[in-house]
């Protein structure tokens, strides 16, 4: 299990291959190592010079909401975990809250590389991990590496919808969160798509647009969702200039909150709130959530 030290003395860690080689490749659940497509590699994103104003507005408002959540829940001199940190877009927001250490995790090599570039501009102590949060082996490795830090806040911004590809992947993720070395009042918070909004619109039309430059295409969303069929419910999300593997968008999974919340409750968390974030013309396309209190 190794990492490498970059010029900036920042570390990126990942699970090493069995033959000892260091590589950007990630392994799959069955243990086979395969090269994944890197949907979040900034180099590969479809270039769009002009992002329309509605989408720009949505982004600005989302950034404000993220800034507020981080400043409310990250304590000075604490250890913070940023799950699916992406390109490190929150590094500067989080730095302002003065944590003792920032730990960023993402499964996209391109995104983590960019996060590392950005981290050259910050003074906050940080560690980056290139890992899949739904993979048991990766999360086991991660938990072992970070157990020396007692984490008091965990954030996950705009990425919950990648944790629900299957029930077992989601359970691996919840199990990982339960096993982290945490303080008594550790909080887990973030922003996630509003499943209700997506589901309601998908019933009427297969493809709809929450705002200009942004499309959601339902793939397999059943009319009735319950605790037995909540995982793997696919839709495609396209946002001009940012989430755009191709014109169809990226595959995401519905975050059916009743089942998600129950899984967290079963593993000792309590949900303090989940509420719509009115960031765009009362459309409530996002939910803010906060869990507290799980301690091993
Ligand atoms: C929409 S981006 C959000 C990035 C960042 N949190 C932000 O708010 O700017 C979603 C991120 O989730 C990451 N991701 C998706 N599936 C993941 C997984 N299984 N494990 C870790 N990261 C994952 C992607 O690589 C991507 O960087």
C-alpha cells in the first residue's frame, strides 16, 4: 500500500497493485484491475466557452450553499474528510474554516491531479486519496491509513448519487463511514440531487430540463420505489461544460432518501435534517442533508 510524493510534498495514496507496480489504475470489486473511464478528468470534459447564465447562476448559488455548510460544520483545528472531493473545488472554502487537516478522496485520477495542483496554493495540511468509496478493498485501505486522525466532520458534495449503483456498493460505503475513527459528535453533511423532483418529472416525460443547459434523462426509474428496489435506479445528467461525458450526460443513480436514511439510522447515525435547497426559481433541484452521531 503506497502513495507517491509530488513536487509539492502532497501525497496521493491508492491501493497498490499486487505485483507492486504503482499506477493510476483502480481495481474492481472482484479484485481484477481494470482501467476505468475517467468521466471527471477535466482534460476530457467537453469544452464549452460559454456557459449559459441560468447554469452559471445555479453554480454560483451551489457554491454559496457549500461555503455556508462548510463554515457551519467544520471546527477549527479539527480533521475534515471531503468525500468525492473532485478537482478540489472546495479546498479554498474549507481552508477558511482552519481545520487541522483536510483529507480529500476521489476515484478520478484527472480530478485528483487537478486537486493536487490547486493544493499548491493552500497552506492547510492535506492528504489526497485516489480511491473508490464503494469498493471494500479501497475503503478498508483508506480507513487503515486515516485511523490516526479523529475525524469530526465529513462532507460529500454532489456525489451521493454515485454511491447507489447497487445495494452492495451502497452498503460498502455506509459501512466505511461507520468504521471511520470519529469524534462523538461527528457530522456528515452535503448536497445531493432531489430524488423526488427527478422522480416526479420522470413520470411525465423521459427527458426534461431543470434549467437551460441542463438535461435529465430517465433510464430505469420505476413508478414505485421501496426498500427493495432503491439501488441502481439510473438516469443521465447533462450540464453544459461540466457534467458531460457526451451530449447524453453522465449516468447517475437516484438517491431515494427514505431507504438511504434508514440505512444510516440502522448503522447508528441520526438524520438531523434533509431539506430542499431553493437555489433556482423555487425548483428545489437539490437537497441539503446532515447526519450526526455515529460512533464505533
Ligand atoms: C459532481 S463531482 C463533485 C466534486 C466535488 N465534491 C464538488 O462539489 O465540486 C462528483 C465527484 O464524485 C467522484 N466519484 C464518483 N464516484 C466515486 C466513487 N465511487 N468513489 C469516489 N469518488 C467518486 C467523481 O470522480 C467526481 O469527482
